[in-house]
């Protein structure tokens, strides 16, 4: 197994500490925005979004004059996060309580008439203040109540990425109606504010109405007490995954195994047989508890481990779920095998390793799965996500599918690379107040000669959305990962196309400005983010003018000056005060992925992947051909021949395609002129 990404953290304890009101750092940040009518809270798993909502909801009820708080969660099990909580014990001014009749996240049919009736009764009861229900109950009940009943009501949507602006998405339509036809307040909470299908969650005009509070993955994990590092890696197999799973399943680690969907190419079609095979791979004698249905496996070395089967959807599963919900310490479970469960909202803080078989089509789903292992717990210092995926085979009829799956799986690591790196904020010089103190990690954009427009500044507030769109565009990621696209083409052609699609009102100059800054952010994120001067490695090489030991006049600067920030571009460090956008344009933010991929597979498999990507690519564009023309000339000058379509190097092939395109255009012009 090889890690595509490993991130280390400083264990500052900051994200776990609480203030005088009992709020963690993220919760206090959200509470500062409590007056907002529409609030979008973006924070990672385990950061405390549920309790943040309690603080917000109680303030709106007690201090802002709202009548009710409705919390909608995607499934019944997540409703437990909003149970009665004594917040006053830690300094808050009120406790969070849910009357039993208003807790609609109890076992039973989510769409039953009784739950819809209970929702309608709650809306009509002037004394009822708080309710928890599922998204499904909310949708079904909404059809039977007048939208005016949501006036002066706080509607909180947990896991807001289940919503979208698509007309077929009923939850999205509901949110749109509530915003347009009532005075309701809305708190939208999510750990991953983008969807795997690339459909926007909100229409731009609705999104602009939301006050955004963002707490990054890096802030959360860097502020833990115990977790020091997170690894994201891949293990490639041939044949059946069942013959390879023993290579990556470590019985010494608290692990969740997610087997593939029954319709996936990685699945055998018999999920129960797959579970049996995994238990066989663990090895040893198995005894199942008749009450809890949890299995005790005695290994060959004499150790006993506990295994929970959540794939089994027989009447035994509720007993397993009940057991898991009541675990009090790390010794209560060792391995959980699941299919559609144990992902979003599942809380097993002792989990060290999530092993997922097969490619998952949704970036959001993968990020939620990774979140199962990133809880802070005293039993672990490292968390690991491993994706076990099929290795492409040139002889396979579905080679294009497997190549696609592999590249899309790697896309998740690229996205997490951006999400998990230390936050880098880009601030235009024209928008900096002379008395303003810039937060750590701020890179100043020199724009005094051509100030950044308000539209550009607004687009940059959603940089994570732009990155997600880029990383879901196969015409960008696939050729970039396989080194079949030039970094400048990426910056000046491909990324601006995506920015134009997301923000059609931007003019060409504004699009390129956004593209430059997004590309810079991705390039910096891909090389580790910002480095404190004191953390630079021994023997670090610097771009001219960036060496902290050189004052530029032949002398040396004081060695105790360690507050400057550096970024790694290529193999050299650059002081952010000297950062030049032209330098960044030459960086391929996907280079690291290619290097890992090339080390992880054989030369023949890599060539199969590259050849397939070439076949998948769209036709050469004029913009790309123009950018590549100087490289074609340089290639011919160096090699003495034109780049060839038959070359094994994918970059030379791309140059050949550009040359053919330009020659064809020249012939067309000659023909038209005659």
C-alpha cells in the first residue's frame, strides 16, 4: 500500500479546548455569526456542528424572538446527535431539550403518516419549541403545511450537501421555497460543501444570501490532542479484491471495512459471501454472541478480536447497531464490516483505519468515510484511509472504466490534499485596510495597478467549490495526473473554462485573475502549504531573493527571525513576500499524484493508463495549441525532429497533436485565401 498523501499535525489541542460558555473554537466562530438570517456552516466531521447548532438555536429562541427550531438530519441514527444536552453545566445560558413527542428520529418508517402528523402538530403547537426529524419527514410534511408556518422559525439542515439546485432535488426545492416565501432563518451545516455529481448545492443568487462560517479540516486536525498524522493511500489489485484484502487488513488496527456496492464492478454479486471471505481472511475460530450478534474471532496467535457485521440486513442487525451505539471504550470493538452504513454521521472515535473497496462515485461520500477515522482519541496517533481498487489491465474490455475509476479515486486524494493543507488566504492589496492585521497564512495579491473587482473577490470566497469543480473535470484531472497536459495550458485554458461555467458574468480578465489565484492555491496546497521559517528542512534550497540568511547585500540577517512564511515550488522555497504568479504558473499541482502513480504500478500499466487518457481527451483547442507552439519549437531545436504521434512519451504525443492542429489550420487559411 502506498500513500498518495500524508499530513502531519501539531497537536495544539486548540480545536478541543472550550471557552467560558463551553464552546470549542469552531462553535464559538459560528456563534459570532448568530444574528445572520441565513448561515452556512462548513466544518469537518467531529468538529462539533451538532452542538454549534444547539447554541445557535437557543440564542435565536431566547434572544432573537424566533418561535421554533426544526433540525432535519439525513437519517434516523444521526438524530441522536441532537439529544437533550445540559449546556449550562459548561457555562451556556440554557440547556438543549427535545420533548419525546417531538423527536421524530425514533425507529420506524421514516415516511409514515404518524411522523408527518407529528410534524404538523408541532408546527401548530404554540408551546412546542424544538424538533428533530429526518430530511424525508421534512419533505413529506412540507407538502401538507402552509409555508407561512415557517415564519420566525429556524430551519436547520444537517448534512446540507444532500441538497442541490437541481429541479429534481426535493430538499433543494423546499429550501428555495422557504427562503422566498417566509421569514424563516436557515442554518445549513455540512462537512463537505460539494456534491459528487458536481451539481451546485444552491443557485448563485441564493448562495449570496448566506453568511459563511468555515472551519477547515487543517484547523480541526491540527488542534487535536492525540492525532498526529493522517495518511490517504491506495492498494491496487488484480483479479478479485477478496484475494488481496488480507494484504491491507491489519487486525491490530481498529478498522472499518466498506465492501463495494453490489452493482459495482468490484463486487461479486453476493455480499454475504464477501463478508464470510473477509472473516476467513482475518483467520481463526468464530463465535457469534446470541444477544448482540457481535462475533468474537480467536486468531491463530491466540488474540481475540470483536467483529461487527453491518452488511447482514436480517433482524440481527438492530442488535449489532445497539451494541455499537453503547460502546464506551476502545476495547468494545475491533473491526466493523459495512456496505451502505458506518459512513456519514457514524461515530466510532477509536477507528484508526478505514479500508474502502472499489471506487466511490461521490467525493462527498469518500470524505465522509475518511471522517470516520479522523476523530481524536487517546488510542491512536495516526489515522489511515486505504482505497483498494482494481489495477487497469490492457487486455480487459473495460480498461477505460478501470482507468476512469483509478483516476477518479486519485482525484479524492488531490481534493483532500487541498482540504487538509494549512489554509492559505489570498488577499488583494487593494482590499487591505492600512490598519488591518492580516491573519496567519495570508498571501497578498499585488493588484494596485488593476484592482480586483467585487465579482472576483466574491468568487474567491468559494475557492473550495472551484477546486472541487476542477478536480471533477475529467478533461483536466486525467491528463494532468498522467503528465499529458502542460501546467500553463492548465492555468490559461482549462481552469478559466471551469471558472467561466461557474461564474458566467465574469469578463475574460476577471476569469484569468480567478484562474491564476486558484491555480496558485492548488500549487501551494500540493506542496505542503505554507512553511514557517523555523520549520524549514536542513539544507533547504531557495529561489533567488528568498534565502532568509541572505539580506541581499552580501550580509546575513539575524538568525532569530523565524516569523516569515515560505512555500515550496518545484524543489525550492520562496518567501511569500517574493511570490510571483508567473513562477506559480509553471507548477503542475498534480505532479505529486503522477509520481506516486508511476511508482505504484508497472511501466506497462502506466502506459495503458496514459494511452487510455489520450483516447478519452477532447480534441485539441486553438488556445492550447497556441500555448504549446513555443514548446514544439523548443522540442524540434533540441531533438532535431518534430514531435511524433507514435512516441511513448504522452507529452510528446500532445505536442504532436498541437502541431497537427496548427498545420491543419494553416492549410485551411491558405485554401480560404486562394
